């Protein structure tokens, strides 16, 4: 009997040990679960706070986006109003200015009588000033039409050689008056290409005029045209003041003029190259500018042959 009791006690002790271990493991798991629950609750609180913060930020961003959209619509409306005003004002100015120019020409042609030297000088200055103002008005009109999408390019197949020769002949006098060597080299194998004669003439005149304007007396301006692998190439180069490298990419922006051009105090609006780029691209062409500050500039136009 004592042995049986002893065996029962041993089994009881072993069972208690196992139960104790099970309870300890259970308590451990409960503790871990409670800890995980607490951590989860804290994480949920942080997430809720973050979501609330993001919601507030989102509301602010939506409000800012609406304000920016409204401001942008307002700016577009202002820009359209400005373009319309410029267009109307330029149209209204061009007619009387043309009359003024005609009057000066009549005086210089001595249709109204002979002028003395003083009157001749004043009349010539008046004619030059009227021409400059008319050029400005025309540039403003061109920019307004471009912005309104009304600056139509109407290309027709014709001789680019004849157009370039005509433009070069008109521009040569300005170079001669300034004491600048003016060289023209046009390859005879350039085929007929599709161009808007009036618009392309404006672009070429502008580029050649810039080359002459920013080249000092004794310098050289060269106009070359030839057939390249990717189309007709026109290179207008000069030995003028050049353009700072960091400003080249801004040349085709409206109203931009380089620092050295401003220092030279030459006349200009900063609109010409903006118009030129639109004309060239309207012909499916490209224009590139290479320049070294103080050394000179090369403007290269490429026009498709097809």
C-alpha cells in the first residue's frame, strides 16, 4: 500500500509540474498578446492621427489647387486681353505711321520743293524713326497673331534662291553704311522648296539685320545657303559681340535681349527671334544658334526639301 501511495504522489507531482508549465506558457502567451494588443492600439492611434493629418493636408492641397486653377484662368484671360489690346493698338497705329513715312519720303524726293541741308537731315531722321516705329508695330502685330493662333504660314513651291538674293540685296546697304564686309554665297543647286515668301522674308531679314546690328564697323557678316543631307541649310554668321553661353537658350523668348546687346545700346524689342522661330517651325524647319561671347554668332536654319 505505501508503494502505491508513493506512486500516486509521484504521478500527482508530475501532473502538477505539467499543469504549472502549461499555465506558465498560457500566462506568457497572454502577456505577449496583451503587449501586442497594446502596441496595435498605439499603432492604430498613430495611424488615425496620421490619417487625420493627411486629410487636413489633402483639404489644404485641394484648396490650393483650386486657387491655382482660378489664378491660372485669370492669367490666361489677362494674357488674351493683352494680346487683343496689342493687336488693336498696333492696327490703329500702323495706318497713321504709314502716312507719316509717306510724307517724309515725299519731302526727301523733293516733290514739295527743295530742302536745305538742315531740313534734309531732320527729314531723314524723321523717316528713320518712322520706319523703326512701323517695324515695332509690325513685330507686335506678328506676336499677337502668333499668340492668337492666326499667324498662318501658307507655303508654296518656289525659288528660295531668288528670295534669299532679294533679301540680301536689301540688307547690304545697311552693312555698307556701317563699314561692315557683307558676303553672300548661295549654292545654285538648291531646289525649289515650299515656303511662305512673305513670312520667310521676315525671318531672313530679321536674322541678317541682327548680324549687322551686333557687328562693329570693320567686322564681317556672311550669308551662306547650300543643300545639306537633311535639307536646305542657311547659315548667317558674323564677327560681332556674340552672346553669353548661359543666355543662348533664352534668345527665342519674348522680350529677351542679351546683356551685351543692352550694353551696346542698340535698338530692339526682343521680339524678333521669337517671331523668327515661329516662322521657321511653321515651315517644319529648325533654327540653331551657336555663339562665343565677344567673338561672333552663327544662326543655322534647316528647311525640308519635300
